[in-house]
C-alpha cells in the first residue's frame, strides 16, 4: 500500500499507464471524432493515463449529426462481431474524460450482469413523452443516455444491426426505442447504469458530483449514490462543469504533484536561431477608455522580448486623450515593426468591431501564427511573456492578471446559468496562486494569445465579438465556447496586474500624478526614486547640516511632471505680502508660488508625505510621530529677474520637506539653502531629493540667490 502510493507519486500521467492499469486485451474503446478538438486531446490524454486502447472513428469525415455515430459504429463492429470475448466501450470524446482504469471498468461491467450497459440520464431526451414507458427504478437515474455504453461486441452488433437512419437523426432516440421494447431489451440484454457506477453524465447532476482528491490522483464522486464513476461526460450544458473537473481529473493537477500537464506539448522557441525566423505575431492593442500609465504601457510594449520585425501592430484607440501617447510611441518605434495599423478615435468604430478587425488581421494572413490581444490597462511585468505564452502551445491562453490585493481578475472560474460571472470553488486559490497551473475556464479578457491556425479554422467566423446583447468580451468567450475551443488561463508566473480605472480624470496635464490612491504600485514605480527604498532602510540618508536630512524621493519624471503641471496651470502668486489664498490673507515671507490645493492636489500630496516622508521623519527624529498634516504645500519658482532668493526666516512648521524639482548647472545656476545658526549651506541640491529640517527656532534659514535660469522646489510645512 505504502509502496504503491510512492510509485504513483513518482510517475506523471504523461507516461503511458501512469495510473496503474495494464492494457486489457479484451477491451476496446471506440469513439467518434471528426475534428481533433481541444476536448478530444484531453480525452486522449486521460485514456493514455490508464493505457486504454482507443480507436477513433470518423476522422476522415465531415460532421453531419448524431446518427453518424451509429452508422460509424455499425461499420466498425463488422470486424469484431466474431470476437466472443471482446468488450467494447463506446463513448463521447469531446467533453469526456476517464477517471479510472480498465480493471475497475471491467469489474463494474461484470457486476452489472448484463451484456450491454448504457449510461443513465435524469431526463428522457430527445422525447420527454417516452418517459412513462421507462421501467421505474428504486434508486438512480431512470432514462437512457447514448453518451456512453459498454457491451460485448456481438451484442452491440445486434444493437445497431437495424440502423438505417440518416446521419442527422438522433442516436439517443434510436437506442431508447430499442431499450423501451421489452423483447429487444431482453434479447440484447441491456441495462442502464442507474447509479453512475461506470458513467457519469454531468447534465442534471452538477450539484451531486464533487472532486475527490486521493493519493496523487483525482476522481469525481457522485454523492447522491456514493459512487466513483469511471467515465465522466459533460453532456449538453454541463460541458463547462466538465471543463472545471477536467482541470483535475484524472491527474492534471493534484495537491501532491501540483500541475502535471504544464510541461506537456510545449512548443520551444529555441529552434529559431535568427530574429527573422520567429513566428509572425499580430499584436492587437485596445484603448477603450481613459486609462492611467499609458506611456508606461507603450514602454513595456516596445521592450517586449520578441523580434519587432516579426510583429505586426494593430492599435485601436477610442480616446482622444491618449492620441498623444500613441503618436509618441509610433514616432519612436513605428519603423521597427513589420507593420503598423492605427485606428484612431476619429474613425470611431465600436469596440466589438475594432476587436473583430484586429483579429482579422491575423486571420487573413496565412503567415500569422499568433494573435496577441492586449488592453492598455494590463500591466505585464515580465518582458518574455509573449514567448512564455507561445511556448505553452494552447489554442487560446491568457496570462492571469488581477487587480493588486484584489480578487478581481481577467478570468472567470465558472458561469452562472444566465451566462454571467460565477465563482468556482478554486477561483480564489487560482487568483492568489495557491494553486498554480493552467486552467480551462469559461471566460477570459484583457490579454490573451490565440493561435492563427485556430482563427482560420474553428474560429473562422469574422464576427466573434458580437453575440446578442453581450459586451464584446463576453460575446467573444460565448462564441469560443460554442466552437468547443478551450480558453486556458495560466498562473504559472506572477505575470502582472490590471490597473484600476476608477476615478481616472483627464482634466490635468499629467493625470497619472493623481493616481496615488487608485494604483499605488504603478504610481510608485513611475514617481518614486528607485533608491528611495535604500533611504527607507536608513542606508541612503545624508545629513549635510545639523538636523538636516537629505534623501532621494522623486524620479526625474515626477519632478518634470510637477513642474510642467504648475507651469501649465500658470497662476503663480505675485510674491507680495497680501495673499488671499491663506488664512489671515497676509504672508510674511512671500514667494512666487502655486499651492497644491490650487491644482486639487492636496489629498494626494498628503498621502505622499504620509507614505514616503513620515517614515523617514520618524526614523531621524525618534519619538516624533506625524500624520503629515499641512496647511501649506506649494511649488516655488526662483528666477533672477523675478524672485531670485528668500530672506532669512522660520517656517510655519514643525518640520519642512523641501524637494528640488530640477538640476543645478543644467536648468539654473546658484540657488540652495543656508542655515544661519550653523553657517551651513546646501548649494548643490539634487533633483528629486528631499531636504527635511525642523521649521522653527534652530533652523532659521534663507534661500540663496538663483543667478541664471529657473529653479523649482516643492515645499511642505508639515505639522504647523
Ligand atoms: C440479462 O441476462 C441475465 C442472465 O444472463 C439476466 O439475469 C438479466 O435479467 C438479463 N437482463 C435483461 C435486462 O434482460
Ligand atoms: C502543440 O499543440 C498542438 C495541438 O495540441 C500539437 O498538435 C502539437 O504537437 C504541439 N506542438 C508540440 C511541439 O508539441
Ligand atoms: C520572466 O519569465 C521567464 C520565463 O518564464 C523567467 O525565466 C524569468 O525569471 C522571469 N523574469 C522575471 C523578472 O520574473
Ligand atoms: C542608486 O544608488 C546607487 C548606489 O547606492 C547608485 O549607483 C545609483 O546610481 C543610484 N540610482 C539612481 C537612479 O540614482
Ligand atoms: C560661513 O562659512 C563660509 C564658507 O563656508 C565662510 O566663508 C564664512 O566665513 C562663514 N561665516 C561665519 C560667520 O563663520
């Protein structure tokens, strides 16, 4: 027992027979598959796990309808009819998987004491009126299902002998009528698997069936009958539930092994030795609403680790506000790409139409191997993401991205009965990466890769982004599900996140500055100095004068954007003592400045001080705690011909934060700050660095004259 468990843990299901069954010579599995769908490949893998011998019928044919299955079975049986011992399992394969091996299957078949055993259903289909004709049962499902049956070849031969129906007629009706004929039922010796010992048709039983994890493998357990079925079939609308179970059964993901399938069937990009031999990818970029950090998006796009000469870009932008971002990117990089199509806001195609057109660029080009669709609010952190997705080799694959510290993500684990969001049992574990793997899900959005070959075959219909009243993303997924193409989400890496678009206003020049509440991580990356973390650890705080501390706080971008924002606003104070903006209306030591509240930036500025300055204050002035309250925070402009300097003064603060917003020697000459008591000057302020000093009593100070150019500083009087 112990040894057996060890062995099953060591093997993967990729190795034939990994789940233990030896090949049964007297058992053959027959199935019909006119297409090699994703579901069919899943079925085949599950069969290989248990060493089932599978023969596929109809591969050369076009699909006409369910009757075709009976015709193909009838023909196939001709060659087996004389084989007395041969047992044949006939099953669906697009939406079915094996959960156990042939030994158990044959044992259960023998226990049924009949020559033919059909799967059972909760409803009679396609003709409900036949229900009263069915024998009653004490326990279990009463009606015949044609999705799976098992029997001796000779008896199955009798079962289909009279078939002369058309391909587009119902196989289930045909079998049902035979079963409902008492004479034939006895002659062929047919029974139904009422209690799902062998066959679990999921339709109508979703509530009864749960996953059962055991010793490195996974089964489905029917709780209504306390059985462990061998073959699981997602018939009718239960197909999505099948997809969920198929993420585990029989050995796809287990607690002991984690993801077993993740490294199966990968497509390596190693074989492409030169840049121009890489697969051609069409990248569709979509801007549908005002979105923060769009320049950063385009920076990441151009840094994508993939030869640009093998990328064709399709950019659809609905937002006039982002016109400048797109144009800046195209100006710098257009010529590096194989091709660029840009649909701007003036062309005003609707969202669904834009997505159809983008996808069609790939579909129409036989050279296009992949279509990579990405919305501009997606932040992909790893530049090799496109390669990673290609290598995973799936029809459609989305890298999982979610809002930071939120369960909101770009996939749904389940679908409600009316087609909207529903939470699967494993959703939270997948979003939080407690379970890592690749997951077949009913809905993905925002970023995904689609194989060009799939677009030209199963998804060849142009208008995938429309379906009834559904929004374009839901329409797309709805259509893809209908076509039986799997949508897979991978959380094998922390790929990145999705920006929050809430409260994004475009009324300023540099609107990202206002995103400190909504998208703090992205805000930090753009605006907080990369060495700030060192300062936070106490490793990069200088003390140029007694009790004056100096540390890196802002990036160059932050400094430039704040200055531009102020200049764009333009309402600099006159520098006189009368000042309507402050309490009392009188300023002792006036500067030429603009207050943060004039540009509606005081809440954001306070958070900045609280999150980034206060921790340094508390480190350098132990025992002092601050909520970073301020009445006055402002940007000062010093110019030789306007106001070059400031007379000695105290600040109306417990401590002052003074951030240099541009560079001495480059943007201006002179400038700096002198603390009179200590005769100590800081004459070479560093752009983006913050000076912190006590406001009163000891730190009487003056602003040294700016002799050339323009100098900007951001000053905050904290805890007045
Ligand atoms: C099938 O045959 C067995 C005996 O071989 C018999 O006990 C059973 O009742 C038969 N079942 C049907 C449905 O005729
Ligand atoms: C990629 O996937 C397709 C379809 O599943 C498969 O036919 C092909 O063999 C896979 N490629 C590799 C290199 O395994
Ligand atoms: C990016 O992805 C590649 C491939 O999965 C991985 O090897 C690498 O470590 C990742 N890089 C980062 C910074 O996460
Ligand atoms: C960060 O600090 C390191 C040394 O501590 C320095 O080499 C590097 O240039 C600094 N980075 C920036 C952006 O100033
Ligand atoms: C202040 O320092 C400067 C140069 O650092 C020096 O020239 C000057 O004499 C000092 N003044 C006083 C009053 O010590």
